């Protein structure tokens, strides 16, 4: 099997050779790929130093003015070059280049003659002295040197500091939402007509789509609502588990209505600077009002909308200021302005009650997990661009994915396509979907993990115990696959059960049956080997959790029959959402002791029940485990054949 690996990022930095066998040149990105480094500053400093050394080192050292006059008097100096800054005396009277005009003389023309320089003083006798001695003197304009002096003294340093300032401002602009633009919102704005998502691209949430059709109709034709005196809700809160399509629904509303779409996360409002979040809320609503007909979508509303009741720190912190400003802005716009606020959260129990009152987020739409038909529709939407085999049954895939959300189903379709490519196939087969589901539920196969024969037998009997208890327990989910191939981080084997239909209620007998199935693995180990292992750690955790909920939440204990010992926090929707969440235990220590003892008694009783069941099916236990050791995995048909 070929292993799919991403390409080495080091190879991405190399271009093709200029000619066959030629050198490879590094990838050059002019300006756009330039990154600031202190090395560039050091190179610039060294370059300026070299320039100063090369060009300025030719300037001769100065001498005293009196000594300069003495050398003129003695006749050593034959000609004098006068500038604004220096008197330069030359001992040679004729240029080496033979230039006739003395005005064109330069200190670099006669490189071998001695040269003397002095700073001029206000001494009129120097001119008389040169006239008496017959010294040729002339003035030289230093315009070129002055320009270079200005460039290197002023222009280059200023340009250098401007570059540094530009770099620092760009870096600071990317930190903390921007130092110079802290009050500007960071919403992603999609122009009117640019959103291509429609309600046909959303499946599995038909009830939520029906609720949002009114919002679309209002944005398209608000007149018929205002004529009758009705008002459209200002805010619509989409509530549901992660991955159910809340953001997709918001984009579909904007796409159907054909209006502008402002998308921003709740976490992008709050920054380290006080007042930034409130300023961004004001700026967001200001831009939205300019658009008139538009939708503001705030994802993860709980980041700024948490309840102020349980604010342990107290005071008026930054997040609370942002929430207050959001409440004010939602009260400040007219419902007939064509501005609709959509928000999404998967934690409605922590939202502030002021957000959920009528006039703000007064319509709450539940975006729940899809049912069987919804999962099949979602699979068909995501598999439109995937080449499927005609034998693929998406209805069977939907039945095997109970409890999955839209994001999980999209990932399964993509994983199935990748598995088909890895297998060298041109079409996706049914087994690719089955492997993708197992990979999502149980993890990646670890075929290279070496397991001793003794541990392998323990795993085989453990998984067989789960499967047999599930097969002979009433109303238990059917076994779809048994495997002793290691998967994930620590699973040495797994038993995959898939419900035939979606279930929303469970009876006390069904919950006890789930505990029996979870304990069947350890019971099989104890029955066959006379000892137990650590392989049932996860099973024990799940069984204990079910038993605890039966006693504390579902009122299924003998002493506290029909009594809920714990108070859950705020509910998903409705008036319960405005209650203060409770995070402490409401019952006494004596009740806690009873709960612990009742959990231990219940789990022990179900363990003995599972062990007795396997004792009666001991020959079948040996038979299925032997087949599992031989084949490593058994599907539903093979398992049922062994039971028959």
C-alpha cells in the first residue's frame, strides 16, 4: 500500500535548473516575499562605513593656517585651490593630465605631489601674499560633493528610519487587532450577490430552514409585513451542537435574500485594550446601517455574551463592556431597516438573559443533529462531486452513522474518496465508506503494532464477549463488525454497534442492557482466563457513568425513585435559559455515600449477569473467538452465520 505523505517543504524552495544538469536557483520573491531582519541593518551599516572609508580617506589631513602661510612664503606651495571649507595647496604647478585651465585642477590629478589643506580664516593678507609670491589660486565649486553630502547625511538616514517605522507599524498593526485601528471591526464582508450558497445546499435541518424562510422573505419584500403591522424579529439565534451547519444556514439566508453579509466571530471583538470591543461593535453596526439591507452574522456568540450573573471577578471588564454595547446597538436600530442579526452558539446555557429577551434575539432556532433521512440527503449533497460506484448504497451509510452531524458526514465522504485513491481505484466503493466510518469512530488502523499471541487471545475473547452479550440482549443495537486490529491511540480491538433507527428515549431495561454489553468484555476474560486485564478501562468508565446518571438524573434507584438529585444548568431553549446555572452538588454527604454504594451494587449485579450469560454460551464464545483470531475481523453477516 502506498503511503500518502505531503511533499518535503524544503524542496518547495528550489526552482528547476536553468539547463539540464545546471545549478538550481533559490526562489526569489521581490518585495512581496521580503522579511525584515537585523542582518539587513548590519549590512547597511557596514556598507556605509566602507563608503566612508573609501571616499573620505582620500581627503588629506589639515595643517595650521600659519604653517600654510609659511609654506606659501617659502615657495613650497605653487598653487592653491579655494573652496568654501578648505584651502588646498599643491606643490606642483602643472597638472599631470596637462589641463590648461587651472580652474579644472583637482587634488586627484597629481597623485604623487604633496598636498596641504587648512581651514580658511578671515585673513585678507593671504591673497596679497599669494599675489606677491606669484601663486596661482582659483576657486572650485563643490556642488556635486554637496549633493552627495546631503544624500548621505540626511536622505539615507531619514529613509532608513522611515523603513524601520513602516515595518514596526505593520507589525504592531497585526498584533492585538491593530494598535492604530483598534476601533475598527474585523468582520469579513461579502458583497451583495457574491454568496452562492442556497437552501438547496443545506440538508438535514428542514425545520430550521422553514423558520428562516420568513427572514429571507422579509429581506426581499418587507412591505407586506409592515403594511399589516407585523414586525420581523431583530435577531435570530441558531442553537445546536458543533458541526450541524449553523454557519452554512446563515450564508444560505444571505444568498437567498441577495444581501450583503457581515461575518465575524465573537472572539474577535474582545482584545487586551479596554474599550476595543465596544468600539468594534459600534463600527460594525455603523457599516451595516450604511448597507441598509444586510445580515450580520456573529459566530460563537458565547465568547462575548456570557451571563453577567456569574461574573466572579466582578467589575466592568472588557467583555462586559462589549456585551453592553451589543445590547444597546440591538435596541438602537429599527426593525424595518432591513438589518437582520444572526448568531450561532453551541452553549446557550451560558448566555446572558438580556440577549434572549424579546426585542433582541427573540427567535431561537434549533439546528439539531440530522435524522436518518437528513443524513442521507447530506451524503448525497457532499458526494455530488465524488465519483461513486453504482453499487454504493448511501442509505446504508446513513443507517451506519447514527448521531453524526453534517461535518462528520462530509469528512466521511472525503475519507472514502481518499481511501479509493489510495487503493488505486477510479470509483468509491461501499467498503471505502465502511472503512471511513470505522476510521472516524475507532481511529486509524495500527497494523504494524506487534502484539504477543497471549495478548491477542485476550483481546479476541474480550471483543467476543461484547458481541455475544449484545447479540443475546433484548433491544440492543446489532453488531456490525468485530475486529482485533489495533486502532487509534490505545484500542487493541473494537466491537462496532450501529442502531437500526434513531432513538431519542431509552428505558431502564435498555440502559441496563448497555451496561451488560460494556461489562461483557471483562466477564469473558474472567471466564476464560481466570484473570482480568486493564483492557476494560474505557468500558468501566462508560458503565459507571450510565449507572450514575440512572441514579442521580433519571430517578431509577430504589431509594430515590423518580427523584432527580442533580439540577442541570440552563436548558437549551425557552424560559429555562434565563435561570442561573448551578455548578455545585445539591445533596448531602450521606446521599453521596448512597450513590457510590448503589453504583457499585448495580455494576456488580450487571457484571454477574453478563458472566452467567457467557457461561451458558461458552462453546459459542470459543467458536467466535477462534474465528476472530483466524480472520482478525468479522462483519455482520459472518457473525450471524456463526451464531446460527
